[in-house]
C-alpha cells in the first residue's frame, strides 16, 4: 500500500500547494470519497479566497453547512476571525485587568489586530479548536489550506502565539509575577510543544499571585496548552497527513519541493503528492502533442525532485470540476489510484 493510501486511516488531512493548482477540488473530492465510504467528514477552507462554496455550487460561509450525506463544509474568514478573536480577548482582559490599565490595553489590542500574523494567529486558534473538538462529531477533517507560504507560517505559529502579551503586561505592575509564565509563551524562550513545569499537575505555577493576576495567567497558559495539544495531533503520523497538489509545471514543482522539506523540519507527516491536470493520453492534435512532450519532462522532474514521496497522477478533465457529479467522478478516479 502506498503512503497516499494511508490517508484512509488519517483523522486529519491537510491539502496544500501553490495557488491555482486544484487544492480545493482535491479536498472536496477527498471529502466526497470519504462520505461515500460511510465516514462523517468536514471539509474546512482556510484560504481567504474561498472557492469551496463555488466548488459545491452552494453558499457555505463561516458556518458548518451540509453538502451531501455524511459531508459538511466550512469556510473560515481569517480577517473576520482575527477581529472576533481580538475583540473577545480585549473584553476578557478588561474584566481581569485593573481599571487604570484599560486604555493601554485597548491601545495594545488595536495594534495587535493590525500586526503581521494576527489573522494567521487567530486562524490557527480556530483550527486548533476544530481539531480538538471535532473528534466525537467527525471521522475525518480535511483542511483546504491557503497557498504554501501561508500554510507554513500557520503551522509555525504555536511558539509565537502569545508574543503580544509582552507589550500588554509590560504596563502591569504585576508583570514580574507573570514573568515565569511569559517566558514559556514568548518566541525564542521555549517551544510550545515542549513540556514545562506548568504542565505538572502536582505544581501550582500561580502560587503567590493575587486573584486578578492569577486569572490572567491561567488564561494565557490555557491558550498555550490548546496549541500544545493541537500541535501534538498535527505532528502525529498516526492521526494527521499532509498531501500536496501540484501541476506538471516549473513553479509548482519548485515550490512543492521547498514546502515538503520545510514541513518535514516541522515534523509534519507528508504522505505524498497528487499531480493534477495531466494531459490525457488520448488527447489528440499537434498542439497537445507538443504540450505533452514538455509535460513529460516535468513529470520526470517531479519523480526525481520528490524522490521518496508517493505520487499519483490525475488527468485533466474536459470541463470544470463543479458540483457533486463532477466531484463524484474525481473521487472515483482518486479511488482507482489507490487513495
């Protein structure tokens, strides 16, 4: 059994790749295939330029929507998620902080909303929550991710999630008491997936803090633990798989090779790649013959560049993939390939 066939046993599947190579169609078809096998599956789009609803020819949006028997869809808006996240955190922190801190807190949180990575950080928190809460509701989660660079930043954020707390708590006279918590929440001070003394149930990391400070610290630590648990799931090869989609062209090949290496450095289990839109063997005409010659060189390059990575080839369809009939056809083709 090839590595891609092991997707059948995964509980979480990330579908990634360069923009425009057919990630959403692949994610949707994998969802249809899982539903046809009797699984309860949720397909989640994290790309700001959502096309999951277009693929299934229905409105989805930021709510779980039924697509067909056993299959649901969800489109997360990263910017809206960031706004909701920052607003919720602001209100929560205002309840915990001293009144004289409120003005500074609002200023810091306004800056956080527009800071680089804010939308990605909020998106990661939503993804982590979905992964950890969906186990009893769904047999399979499929994440249709944004283009590769965005996805790599998304997967590297657990260590950096709480960086904004430095500026916020610097103005709090109790910040020294929170120092031992912050040093495990700040980039460069410790990895979010490495156990710390605060994971020891026999110890009270908040001993000596007053009630308000303790509640702030508990909130920060709980968020850290959320990402710690989610990261464990994402890096568990028995649970999670990452599959790349690419087309037989120069730029997608180069980007995929870089992304595979980067994900492996993050210990993300990469199962293989789906080479999409390969010219069918029975396509005729001199123009297509020339295109096929060039494509064959790229296919050979894929085999040599992605050596050791299981790959399958999906032919180009005569028409756009949209709606359940064409998704069923793509799902059947993927099944024939051993997925």
